[in-house]
C-alpha cells in the first residue's frame, strides 16, 4: 500500500508542478495541519452531516448541531449524550477507548437522536417506549453497516493509487485554470 504522507519530497514536487515557491507550500501545509488537527475525532462524520441537514429541515431546527466531545477523567465509561431539542445533540466520550468499540457506542447514541427527533417530529412519541434502547442499537447497526458499505463498495473509484496520481490530477486542474486566465 502506498504512503500518502506529505514529505519534504512531496512538498518539493507540489512546488515544482504548480510553480509555487516551496516555502509557501510548506507554510500552507503547516497551516493545514493546524486546521485539521481534530479530524481523527470526526467519528461517523458523513452520517452526522446528513443527520444535521435533515434535522435542519424540521421547524425550529434551523441551526441544529451534532457534536462529539472528547473528555478526560472518566476512563472506561460509555459515551453519553446531552440533548437540547431543536438546537444540539452533544455526545461525550472518554479518551483511551478502543476505536472500533467507540464507533459502535457513538452510533448507538446517534440512534437515540434519530429516534427521538425524527419519530417525535412525525407525531410518534417514543419517550415512553421501553424499546428505545434496542431501537437505538438497531439504528446504530444501520449506521455502521452504511459506513462500511460506503467505504468498501462506493468509494474505491474516489481513491488515488499513488501520490503522483494525486499530483497529476491537481496539475491538470491548475493548467486548466491557467489557460482560462
């Protein structure tokens, strides 16, 4: 499997192909690294984004936000959520958890939000439903299966085989832009 690490050689190659000074490319890379430092905490991100978009269509939910908040000091504790109807859903989780199990638990918590918000918005009150826990797990199962299916079957065509292939695609884009100018 090829490495896609941004090495000094990759920075030099970007500089050369796009005709941008190497120090500028290096500075942009440093800025980019600072800007995306929480990317590893963006669990189930495309599912969360889709849920936010759907929830924002509901009356009074215009700016609904779902957040994952990593906390220290409660090692071993399962994730838990705080919900403010129409505004936000925050899922708190502990550091140093098994990543695979954490994704399962976060998907379960998202299942609670899905059931409460979407079913309640349709006039079905699930707040007294004793089956809420297994139903949340069922929604979590659907979430994990969708993520696995997405990455295994729907995204292979999105991936580049090598760093050079990425650079070629962006070099072609850059050349098209230069021609239009």
